[in-house]
C-alpha cells in the first residue's frame, strides 16, 4: 500500500485494495485498512450490549430461528 490504501483480505471476496483511515496523529500509528464486517458478525455483541440479553436468551433466539448463526 501507499499509506492511504492497503490490501485487505475479505472473506468470500479475496484480497483487494481498501482505504485506510485518513486521520494521522503524531503520537500514534495510522489505523490499518480493515475488511468489512460479515453479515451478522456483531449480532450477539449488539444484542448483549444494547438489549442486555444473556447467553441463554441468545441461544433461545437462535434455536427458534429469530437470529441466524
């Protein structure tokens, strides 16, 4: 990469050039380019943090088909 773009590996797509963070601070390193999140990747995290669901509730929702794997 050239500092503004870097290669990332995206599951199901492969390697491609993506933008890095445009923010640059002298006291820290630039953030690297990141692959996009997969569909549903953060579902459990959001449901735990925002709705305060516990593991049993998440399992029940998954088992009933309300949320996917």
